[in-house]
């Protein structure tokens, strides 16, 4: 029985929302219905999920412990101060053990924090408050603690799936659809992965709260858009929006504020300072890099306690709304996320995507390609609506204006979307994956651009090799960095994948049947096998297929996140 299911049974309906968070963050396999103002509500909103996650983080701490066996003692110690809701255990890459503890309320957490002490009296480590703590060995005789009233909600909770085990399970699947679903279930970002991402955001928020008014640090990108896999990077955005209360005209007493002198944009200066603060004040932050000349200045850092690679930018709310948009599309149909996972994994395996920035396509535009494909009308209808449709249906409550007056208004409440607008095409995942490759094998990349706003291809406004319209800023191309060669490789690889998948649907074909042939990293063994089956004419170029992309030097050292 899964940990999630067990806790669901133990704690009953109170945990229903929690279960939903887990499922909506990553899978919508269980369609969730909830009574809401007397009517049935099928979809929960992105804002609800985010505010639930943020509130969870405000009630949580992460404590470094000796081992998993410290659970009982830590639980007993903390429950002297506050009611504990849940405890999760995990290890980082250094084999250090941690427990994430969620308390019943923010007040409880404050009681616990008041009981904490500081590392040592030392100028090198000036005291600071942070939700990341460690559990000191008891001094003298150990107290006896009450037995925990709950079990650990997860053990080794962020351990990534063993690839050999995963491939074995994929071999044993019955159908390609099962393989795609399994890949998704085993590799998607789990509940603890999301919690830890919100904890890092909370830590930085706590650090900045005394320096800036109304400051918020939020995760965005794959950490929250439903397309994240275990171990994905953490994109963070810092905002300090002025509320109506803060700008009320009637008030005659106004805060004096510091003027930022100097040529550089003021926020680049603040980001510079933020880099310093991370180095000096954020426990666990390491390898801080300031990339301030990019269009969107970012501070990159590694977070040691959570093993996260983080990118922090300022005021990039369009990134958050983009994540919301992707999340909404993913929540509309159970097949969207597993299909995208399969495509992303295939793209990585054939070297189309690469962890380093450069002239190749990245996961975000690749995801837009999947969404665009799912918008296509077949004889059975389409899977996803167009963005234009969501914009047309937006109400006053959906109005969002991001930085630089960017209009990010679209329907947020998917319960208002008529059922005929989505999931009309009932094809299984296997069919959809094959159709995806076939669709792009025939796509006119030369003259056409991909636009999820329109759901149909539109004329390219320029001769860039790959044109994928930025859904929130339609004059921009999110794949402008992709070179001619990389676009050619993309075209070649989708053709190869279509052929390979079609030829390898039969489970009896051996260890690389179905999805396996697409997601296993290509080796010369694989090359020989492909040539042996006598279809080498379908291979575009052996050199292209087995190019080790990791050796390529990225042209730009940094790709700006937002155009
Ligand atoms: P992975 O990190 O690869 O797992 O995926 P990701 O979706 O998090 O992509 P990435 O970290 O590259 O970017 C984070 C988010 O920034 C994306 O989800 C988008 O919301 C946004 N973003 C990324 N690239 C662009 C771009 O070229 N233009 C715009 N407007 N937004 C972008
Ligand atoms: Mg990311």
C-alpha cells in the first residue's frame, strides 16, 4: 500500500486536499470531485494549490538528524512544543539524513522556533533564523519521549528511481501505454520533492522579510507546472509587490526609501546583494553565481541540504503565469503529463536536449510542442483546447498583468470550461506518442510556427529555424536559440522515433521494445541492432544519431530564461 494511501486511510477526509495536492502536482489519474458551494467541482485551481503549498511550508521545518532512527526522539522532542501533522525522511547526496516536519499551525511552528538555540557563539556564524535546523545529541541523560502517534510519511523520500530497476519494469509492461504511464509514475516529482522546493523558497523569503516589504519567493517552472521530474532544478522568483494598503493615497506619513545610485538597473544591484546574502545568511546555499547581465538577471546557487540547483530571478511573474498555464493544460487530461514525460525523456536520450544551455531545444519549448500536438483536431476531436479559447472565456477574476504590462489573462477555473472543449479524442498513450512523432515528421518547420494560442500552425514571421510562439508574448519565439543544425536534428529524430516505435511495438521483440527503444541512451550496440534490422535507409545519419551532445560547447554561457 502506498504511503500516500496509507496516510489517507489513517487521517481520513482531513487529508483529502493533501492527497489532491500530490495527485494534481504530478498526476490526475484519480479524477477528483469535491462538493463546492453545492455543486460538483472537478478541478482545483492553481492558486489554491500554491497557497496550500506555501502555507504548508510556513508550518514546516527541515531538521538534520543522525539517521532515520532519530524519528522517535525528534518526534517526542518537538511534540513537547507543538502538534505534529506529518514527518518525512530523506537523505541528500552526501548521505546526510533529514526530517521534514509539518506542524498543525504557524503558531505551533513559532513556538518550536522560539525553543531553538544557535549553533555556537562565533562571529563566523552569526545567528539567523531559518526553517533549516539540526537535532543536537542529548546532553547528559536522555529524556523519555512519548511514542509517535503516526509513522513516517516517507522514508528516503527523494531517492530517485534506480534506472536498471526502471528499465526492467518497462520491459515487463504489457503495452507501450503502460510503459509511458509507468515512466511517468516512477520519475515524476513527488510530494516531498515539491515540499522541499517550497521550503527553500520559504527560507529565502524569511531571510528577506526584514529587508523588503511584502516580499514573496515562489517556485515556478517544472517544480510546480506538473511536468517536473525528481531532481529537476528549482526556479524561484522574488517579488515585492505594493499592495493597495501600502499605496493608499490618504496616508500622509510615507516611508522614506533608499535611492539606488549608479548606472545599473536598480534590481540588478539588489540581485547582486541577494547573492551576497545567500552566501552569508542562507544555510545550505553554496556555489552562488550572479548572472546579472542577462535580460532577466538571475542568481544561481546550489542548496546543499536539499540537493537542489536553484535559479532565483526577480519579479518574473510571467514565468509563474506560464507555469500556471502549463499546469492547467496538464490537469485537463490524464494523458498530457505522461505523454510529455515520454517525449522529454526521448529527447534527452537522443541528445536533443541537454542540461547545459546552448543552441538546442529545452524542455519548456518541447512541452509546448506536445501541447500543440494535443490541440490538433482529428476525426475524433482534440485533447486540449487552444489558449485563445481560454482567453476568450476569462472573467474579471482571471485578469493578471505581469511585469512590463504583459497581459497574462486566461480562464483559470477549468470547471467553467465546457466538456466538449477537451479530451474528445480518447486515443491511448501509445497511439498519441506515435502520432506525436508522425505529426512532427510532417510538420512544415520551414515556413510554419507552432502556436498553442491558435492551435494551428501559423506563418513564420522570420527565418529562424524553429519558431514556437511564446504563448504570453506572441511576438516572441521561445526557441529562438535553436540553430539550423539542431532543428535538422529534431526533424531527423522525430522521423527515426516514428519508425522505431512503429517497428518496435511488439513486446516479443526483446529488451528494447516499445518505449525502451526510444528512451535508452543510444550506444553503438543500439546502432548495430538498428542497422541489423535492415532499415538503415530510415536512419537519417548515423553520425547525427549517435552524436554525444554533452561534448558540445554551448554558444552562450547563459540563456536568459525569459525573452
Ligand atoms: P526543466 O527545468 O528543464 O525541468 O523545465 P522548466 O519548465 O523548469 O524550464 P526552465 O527551467 O528552462 O524554465 C523555467 C520556466 O521559465 C518555464 O517553465 C517557463 O515558464 C519559463 N521559460 C523558460 N524559457 C522561457 C522562454 O524562452 N521564454 C519565456 N517567456 N519563458 C520561459
Ligand atoms: Mg526549470
